[in-house]
C-alpha cells in the first residue's frame, strides 16, 4: 500500500469529508465539518499562503495538514502547520510526508520559524522531537457534559449591562469585530495576532459556517459589546464549542466574561445541545477558573512545538 500526499480539492466532497473525518477522529474535542473545511480553503486571506494537504492511501484520506503563514501576526516569518493522522492509520509514514510537504511550502514562502500543536502523548511528542521541534507552551482541551451536569445558577446581570446575541448585530457586526480585535491582543500564546482588516474578518469569521449567532452572547454597555463568548455548533451531533471568550480592558474585573459564557451555555442546553468543549492556554488561569466553575473538566492536553529555520 502506498501513501501519497497532495493538495486538498475543496470542490470534491470526498476530500472535504475525508479531511473532516480525520480531524474528528484525531481531535474529537474540536468541531470540524466538510463545510468548515471548504470555508477555510475559500476564505483564508491570500497573504496566509494557506495550503491544506491530505495523505491518501488507496483512495482513503488518512492524514491532513493545515499549513499557512501567521499572516495576522505582529511578527513576520512565522509558519503554522498542524498535522493529524487517523489513530487507526498511524505507522504508514503519512505524518512524515505531510510534515515534509508543509515545511517545504512554508520555507518557500519565507517562514523562518515553524510552530505546530502536538497532542501531549508519547508517540506524538516523539514524532515532533525526532523532526527537530522543541516543546514550548501547553494548552488544555476541556469538556462539559451539558446534558448531565448542573450548571451554576445564573449570576445577577449588572443594571448597566444588557445581554444580546450575535444575531442582534446581523446588520452591523463591526462592534463585535472591534471587541474581538481588542481581546485578541491579550490572548496568551507563542504568536501575537492582530486583527486590522474588518472585511477579511467578516468573510473569515463572521460568515464561518460553525458560528452560531443565536448562542453567541455579548454583554453590552450603552449598546456596545464589552464582553462576549463566541459559540460554534456543527448542526448535527449535539456538540457546542467556545471559540473565544473575552472582555474589553476597560470593563475587566466585573465578571462579564463569566456572565456571557454561562448565558451562552444555558441557551445551548435549552437548544438541546448535550456536549460542550473549550480550550485554554495552560497559563490562562482566569479563564481556566471560570471554566472549572462552570463544570468543565480537562479531557486532553496539547503542546506547541517550535522549530527555527536557517
């Protein structure tokens, strides 16, 4: 049996379905669908030089790679590549072939530093280290049984705060963009990101097929969102994921992120969703504390691995 690596064909259902299936099997705590695969391929900004790859064995997709430049980082020359192989198809060389193709692409685009998220388990870490990557910061995946776990009582909403959903901003999402851009500046991680292009944000994030505008909740003061919890759902499995939770700097310390997130979870449970996921940088103690208060439990850990080129 021969494994080959090639570019994803976003217009071919077998490719996008296979890509999403590999991601689901390798990372069951992240939402991914064929629609989101197509969306990412179509709407990643050109300057990202995005190149999704698949490893194929006898016509079956057994591995994937998401490869692109960190185009919205404040530091140029950073390349991101995340490689995943079906757990029941490892040992066939797919991971190494995907890694080589991704590294060659990023080097050709001027990347001088490569970063990859790796599951915190022996085989995955050994693979990264064998290929010259060094471990950096860890991150947590957390899960909440929405159907079987009692949520804490809803906190009191301050009199100057109004809770609204993203659907309320359908005609003009710019206030949500501005809040997202501000909170992203303080997101812990190896790469500093900065959102500056509103139109690109609309195409890539506001129109994302997993974004659930009815379950995304914003705490607003004087009509403007100052804290929010962004919800993703896949429309089929009863699963819900938090894509981002944050508060504008001027309004921190009031519990507004916690308020937005718990209201989003209550809405999700009322909508019949049964399982919630979220992720945290291991150093983000305030958000980890909120998630523990909500009842989330760690279900997996990953580690950022880094390799310097040149």
